[in-house]
C-alpha cells in the first residue's frame, strides 16, 4: 500500500520530478491552483489537509523568480513574494499544528550572503535579496513552530527534461546548440544539484523523522564558466562561451550572493547519494538517450 503524502509545488521544476520518481511509493495529494488550493488562503489549505490520511506535507510551492521577487520588494508584506513564500508557509505551518502533521519545507542556498568560502547547516543565513529574505522568513516560521519539521535547502536544481520550465543546464545546452553567444561567470561559485538526487534524499527525510536543517545539494562547487565547459564536453556541443564578471552579467538585476559553495556532508553521511556535477551530467546524458 502506498504512503499518503500532501504536497505543494508539485507542478514545478523540482516537484514534478520528485513526484515522478516517488509515486511508486507515495500517494501524493496535490495542493495547487489546479486542485483549487492557493496556499495564501488558509481555509483552502486546511480543508484539503483535514480530509487526508497523510502525516507529512512536503512544502515546495514558492515564488521562485529572483528578479520578479525583487520587484515585489516595494510592496512589502502585501506583495506576491511575501504572500506566497511567507504567508503561504504560515498557512501550511498552522494547518500542520492543528492536524499534527510533519512539514518538510524546501528552501534555498539564497538564504546566505555568499561572503564565506563554504556553508554548512550551522552557518547563519543573511539573505541579500527579497527572494532570499522571504524564503528565510519561511524557514523561521517552520523552525519556530512547535511541529515536527525538516528544512531542506536546495541549490541550482537541474534535470534531463521538463518542457514547462527550463533550468540552467538545459538553457546553456539550448543556447549552444543554436550557436547563440554565451556569457559565463568566472567570479561566482555555485553548487548544482541533480533533481533525481533530491527525490532520493526527500524519500529518506519523509521516512526518517529528523528534526533539522539539511543542505540537499550536489557534491561539487564550481564556477558557471567551469560548469559550461563540462556541459559542452559531456554533450559534445561546439558553441562559443565567453568569460564575464558578475558586475556586467547582473547589471540592473537583483543582487545575488556570489559564493554559494554549500556543503552536503550532513545528508550524505545519512546515506543520501548526491552526485557531483560531472556525474549528474553523465546521468542526464544516459536518460536523454533513452527518451
Ligand atoms: N529552481 C531553483 O533554482 C531553486 C533553487 C533553490 C531552491 N528552490 C526551491 O525549491 C522549491 C521548488 O522550486 P521550483 O523551481 O520547482 O519552483 P517552480 O518551478 O517555480 O514552481 C513553483 C511551484 O509553486 C506553486 N505555487 C506558486 N504559488 C502558489 C500558490 N499561491 N498556491 C499554490 N501553489 C503555488 C506553483 O504552482 P503553479 O504551477 O500552479 O503556478 C508551482 O508548482 C521552491 O521552494 C524554491 O524556493 C528552487
């Protein structure tokens, strides 16, 4: 018999793949616009959860567009980013409190300011843009509530295919395939994460009830310029890519943390398999060959 589970954000880049990989084991109840649930409406959230046999809510829904969130900043607590990422999370948490549900809250590396060489779960967040700020508020809402919870920080998720939304790997592949000019950062460090590995780690966190924060991220920190070279090599793409600095690349856009080398020792020691970027790309190549 499948395990019932409640989920938000199941139609997103991460959520659709997590569901695809785990639905052999879990029976997902989708809290989304499609099923008549706007998470900013407490009653809509509560009514669906109240009728479910699930013991866990996997909360992935968010406003994720970093520049779009920055535009919301001037609207403050009335803006969509705050409403979805903070008020929406409060509605999930308050529902969980009432119904005694465990919450697994999906967060982001963007809660950090990027001033340290690397980040563990012990490091203090200090978001530098509105998206990061609202996601950090979401984290604190979950951690501060008297409920069973895990906070799961992701970083630059990518997957083999998803027509509805692209990710940085497929964006680079598309541009290279079309021969479009590509600018690639040399003064930024990030931690790309294969979404299939996120699904495996979440499976473990749903089953084993750790009360903690986890960096569920890939096992390689690198610059986007290095990542672009690896993508080109893996997929045998000949497109040109040029070096660019953060200052030029992000001009006029939301400020981004520049050094996001997250450590994943905590989750890998528990047995989660988090691939390096080169390994993730090789798995992507295998999966694409099967499509
Ligand atoms: N993508 C990244 O680069 C990244 C990096 C680090 C962390 N994360 C975190 O990972 C999680 C998943 O990200 P993602 O990239 O998969 O997101 P995504 O593709 O942008 O999808 C967002 C999801 O949230 C849902 N949603 C938004 N507003 C909602 C509302 N008011 N009520 C109900 N559902 C709502 C969307 O539903 P509809 O499809 O119906 O609009 C969609 O399912 C997020 O919490 C994000 O902060 C993402």
